C-alpha cells in the first residue's frame, strides 16, 4: 500500500488526452503527500535515476517508481527480460530508444513502508538496477 490507487487517473490522464505515450508517476515532483523514510534509499534512487537519465537522455525525477502507464502499442514493441527491480531501468532504456515516444511525468503521493511493514527492496536490488542501466543502454 505504498502507492495510492486514487492517483491512477492522474497517471493515465496524459495518455487518455493524447499528450503522452508513456507516463511515470513521480514520488518527488509536485505537492503530493509522501512519507519520509530512509535517507540512503532516496540517495540510491537519485543516483540510479541520474545514471539512467545520463544514458537515456531522459529527464526523469523518479525512474524507479512503481506507477507507470503505457500505450499498448508502445509495450508491444518491447521484449522484457528482467524480473524484480531490474524492470524499471530496462523498460526506461528500451522506451528511450523508441522513436517519437512522448514520455511524461506526473506527481503522485507515496506512503513508503518500513521493512517491518513489508518493504522488500535492498542494496542488492540497487546493484542489479545499476547493472541493468548499463546493460540496456550501452550494450543493447
């Protein structure tokens, strides 16, 4: 329950009004409420997003977000390989390589969980995400 289902209309609206082909729901833009947790997770997310942006030439604030929306025709052009947290850098890299894809970002609320509340991501996932950024931008 880290993400609020009430934000889904906000995430899909740019697609519905034909302004976007892909939309990322950012936990870090806009005035939406978010729970403050884990300084090093935020730094790690920022570093991964920065590296992804540098290699994809996108300007996202939250590549690792769990709220993403896609037009079906965009997804049909992409063969996904990753499981777990490698999905975010893989899909971002592959989208960046498609011609004429309009990527938007909208603010979403976020209620981060503690590990006691069920948070699953750890430092190994960050290492894997970094590897996937390199793999899908430089070597593909």
